[in-house]
């Protein structure tokens, strides 16, 4: 336990160790990814996927060990008892800080399958990272703009079909898809600008979540509704690295997604779109109240 060190020293040490961890693991990840790319054998690629997920799991695990060694954090985790690495999940969470992601990874890394994000298909061309995301089976979205659909109506439904095909590999391998429904970090300025009806949250963006359920409804039936609260105040990522965050509450509610939303056509079915938006709004109202209760009870 090196918590006695000055905060800037701990922050610098944590940042350097994470960078070193990345430098060591990324070449290995890319090497396996390239082998997976050039050997078009399904069974072999499945083995590569397991190896790649394991590499990512160790990378996150090392970062989590840094937190335990450098910092003294009171982790108040609720609702994680029944989670399993053998299940498929969709995870959403309120978004307050860049510290949210490492905090959530700390709690969930060994409890559920590796967290993955839906990415725009153009991101596959990002140097090094694009190959890594492809290797780790991050789903790439195929979404057409309204202008494209207006010019070419025959493209309607093709985006969901293409994404469903890309996600077929998840049918036999449990996966966790992660999405911040607010789309951006909460700040008082953003809250005021949105005229948000919630005290502690920005307005949720239902479209991205609807796209996941539309494309992966046959596989993902369970949502983990995660609420994160920092009783000492909303920190920055540097505060987290420096060990200034002393208490983190992570409340997890496991919810079965209503059947009518699984495989839905959100873009073209107005009735289901309205119903889904109402469902998301009710979840957000409940989450807002939960944040209030957790903040007062801490």
C-alpha cells in the first residue's frame, strides 16, 4: 500500500505504469490480431479471440492492481452478487467523469464478459487501434444518414442487417456491450443548456441503445443498469489517478429487457420508438431518484 505518497507522485506513477502496461501489451495484442486477420479459419480465429480477450483482461487487471497498491478507496458495490461471465449483457451508466470507465472496469472486469463498445465503422481505419478493436470483436455500426436513405430508399434496414451479421460471432461467445446513454459527461452547463428534467442527469439518448437491442436482440436480453456516485464530489481522471477519490458507490440493477424491444425496428416503427423512449425516460427518472438517495445516504 503506497497511499502515503503525495497525490501528484501517485498520479504520475499511475500514469507511467499504465503507459508501460499499454506499451507491453499492445504489440502482443496487435501480433495476435494480425495472425487472426491473415488466417481465415473459423476455429483458429475463435482461439485467437479467446487469447485477445485474455490479453485485454490482464491489461485491465494490471490497472486495477495499481489502484489497490497506490490508493485507498472505499468501494461500495451493490447488486453484483448474481453476475456471471457466462451471460450476455448490455450495460449502461450515468456519466459524470472520465474516471467512470476505470471505476466500472475495476468492479466488473472479473464478473462479466469484457466490456465492448459499438463503434462507427470508419474507426476501423484508426492506426493500430482500429486493428485492436477489430481483433477484440468490438461491433462496428453500419448506419446510414437520413440524407442517404432519402436518396436511396433501398438502403432501409441494411444497417441493422449488416450489424447483425457482424455480431453473429457473439451468438456462441458471451459479450458485454457498454453504452453511456447520456452520450457525454454531466456538467452543470450542459444540464442547464439541455433544460434537463432530471436533477442529476442529462437527457438520455435512446437511439444508440435501441440500435443495440435491434441488432442483438436475439442474444442480449439482460441490461445492467449501473449508477455511479462519488460522495466526495465529481472527480476528474487526474483526481482518480492521484488517489483523491476515497469513496465510490456503484449500484447495479439487473433488468430483463421487455420482449417487444428485442430485434425492434426503431427507425421505421413510430409506435415502438415512442414506447421505447417512454421506457428509457422511466428508467432515467428512477436513476435520478436513486442518485439522490445514494448521495444523501453515503
